[in-house]
């Protein structure tokens, strides 16, 4: 593919966290006469025509999401930026906020104009201390420059942005749990409908967008939706930021055009510069996405449709290739423990089921696995889907089902080491009825 523009990471390493540097690089050029001459609905239409899709994981069309926010309800409209980013292997948003916080602020101002927002929040994972410091400094500079607060750019438009620190709960990356936490309640998901666009923060219309999503909006407004739509693929336009860890020579945060081959990201000189060791598999979009085999990894391209055709997802953009020195049994054990620990406990299938799966896999790893444990584990995971308010249990199910399916012989080899594997289990936690 031809070299694409760095829409989101072009300012990395340039000191753009300072407003004067950001302006010298073309920042905030959209906040002025051009914006004031553009109506709310024209701006929403621009974003819709660009084809921008939400970069938080679901890939829902951003302009369409904005269009769902009702007008003239008599209630305020809120904008909430989801910067919680707690999924294992995911760290792109943290670096985006650290390196280029003003681009996020500019994107929020544009979104605020389009939706009539007067109050906006950035919900940040509490551990991202340096990113939070960067945001707060940038916000102070933006207020001083008259870009936030009252009469933005000399207009009648007023908007305030607040940084809200989360307390390190992965569940608060789910938008309704995030809103509950923002309101000062326990961070637990809510049933939908009503959707946040209609009844979100404080029962008012609320737009929840990912950091990366909003940071693409200034470029789209400045260069036109057609220019953005030409990048990527027809159904997955634009560029995407990936956080790559695992067995590569140069892990890091990289921006690449959607539709590029996965191997270009992993082996390209501009990106990860090659694998370390022999490829055994790859988690393509965060720990909740189904794992890919080496053959699938070499064939797949980085876009929503190709990932779906391969039976997985682009997800949060956390790419984790692993080599043949890695134990997939140990990797899955780590993931099941994470999801069990992060369950909010609201739904029985998630609260009890993820813990059961974690303990069952723990017995396998410890050499006490029994014949039938793998089938029980997969059967349990299949029952997670569609059984809870939010998809956390389903996020646990995806790696369980796919790791066992694609690397079953390795799991079976671990079970086979137990000389008592054919004996019935008598552990209280695993007897029929003993757990429940």
C-alpha cells in the first residue's frame, strides 16, 4: 500500500502537548470562522460521509451515532470520552493523550459544536498518571487561549471539559458502567435500551466516543470527508492506531491504513520490524478477540470485514503475536483470571461462571486436569454469550473457546500428564451442585 498520512500520530515526538507547538503544526485551525459557518447538521453529515467508525472496538459509524442524539429535549447534552482503556495489551489511547492531548480537545470541541454540548468529560483510567497530567495541562492552556469556556473563538458557543479519573475497573470501559461511575455510582453496566444517546449521564442525552475516534475528526473537517474516505477500504475507511506487544522486534504504538496486511504491521520496517522466533499465533484486537493461527495471521488484513471473515475482530487494536516458546495454556490461564477478577458481580453467569472457568483452568495448569475438563470449559464458555447485561463474560468466552479449539492438542497434553485424569473429581468446588 502507498504511504498514508499520519492522521493521529503525526505529532508524536514533536512536543505537541504544548499549545504553541500544536498550533504551529496546524492545530486548532478548525476552531474559528470555518466552524462557525458550519451548522451542527452539516458537521454531522461531514463525519457521516467520511465513513469514520468508532475505534473503541465495536466499529459503529461515528456520524450515525452522533445523529442519534436527540435535540430540544429540555435536557443538557453531554459528551463523554471513553479513555478507560483497561483491556490487556491495549495502550494506544494512553499514548495519544500523552503525546497529542490538544488534538483530542479539538475533536471534542468539534463534536460539542455538532451536538450542542456544554459540558464534556474525559473518563481516564486512574493509573494513567502521566496522561492525566498531560491532559490537565493542555486543558488549562486551551482555556487560557479562549478555546474552552465561554464564547469559544469569539462566538456564543460555550463548552467546558473535565477530566474524571476512574478507579482502575475494567468494567468501566463499558459505556453504561462508565456513565454510572461518572455519576458517582457503582461502576456497573445498565440494561439497554434506553441507550446513552437518549438517556445517559444524569438521564440526559449523552454521546460516548473513544479517544482515537474524536482525534480523527479535526483532520476530516480540515481535509474533507472524501479525502478520509479514500483511505483504507470502502467499508473500513481511514487509518487506525494499533498497540503492538508480544514477540516482535519493536513493540509500540503504530498508525497504519485500514486494509493493510497484518504482516505489514508486524514485519514492516516502519512498524514492528519483524517477529521474534517462530510465529505460533496472534491475538489481533485485544484479549477478548478470538486468536488467529499463524496461517490466518499471514492472510488477514487489518479491517473490520476481513477480521470478521476470519472469525475474529479488530477490537481495541491491541495486537499480540506470540511465538512457539509460549504456552497457550498459561496464556489462557492469565486471561481467564483477568476476566474473573474484573467481573462487577452483577450477573450470575459472569460473577460465578468466569470464576468457575478460572478455577477449572487453574486445576489443569497445576497438573490436576481430568478427562472432560476441556469440554466442560468450552461448554461453560458457550453459555456466557448473550446471558449478561454487558459483554464481559462473552469477552472471557472468546479466548476460551478459540484457544482450546485451535490449540487443543497442547491443552490435552497438559491434562494427560495427570495420572489420575480418568478418576472422578471430588473437589467441593467442582462437584455437581458444589459450586452453586
